[in-house]
C-alpha cells in the first residue's frame, strides 16, 4: 500500500518543525511506512510525500530546512555537512524563491 502525505507549503514556511513532526507521526501509525519520494511542483500549494507500507518502520526524525546556497558547490558542502551530522538528504524543493530540503536523521 502507498500513502500520500500532503503538507501545505505555508505550514512548512511558518513552522517547519511542526510540519516535520506531522511527517514523522504519519510514518509510524498503525501501519508502518517508509519514505519513497516527494512531489512538490512550484505552483502547487502543498508538498506531497510518498510512503510505502513496510513490515517495521524505524523512528525517523524528519527535518524541513531552508537551503541557503547559491551554487552547486555550496549545496554539496551543505548536504555533506548535514550527512556528517547524522542527517540524510531525502529531497530538495522550492517554495516561492527559496530552496528547501527534507532531511532524515536517526530516530529516538
């Protein structure tokens, strides 16, 4: 089974921590889910996160964070720094004129 979790872009802009908690909770409900991908067209009001059913989900700390980088080298440096801090880059997307990233760290 596939689940689509829709998160309003305004919610990410106004409270990225709460938006990430919504995603984390959705993955660990009665049916455990695993992150598959993201769809976030510029003109859409929401980000759609795709998840698939799995036998057992691991707790994951998701983080929505702006990516303040102007070049590919800066993006590579930022994602490398986050990886070294224990976070994987799952996706990047645009909201208005800002690039955002969805990151995942080890759960509690």
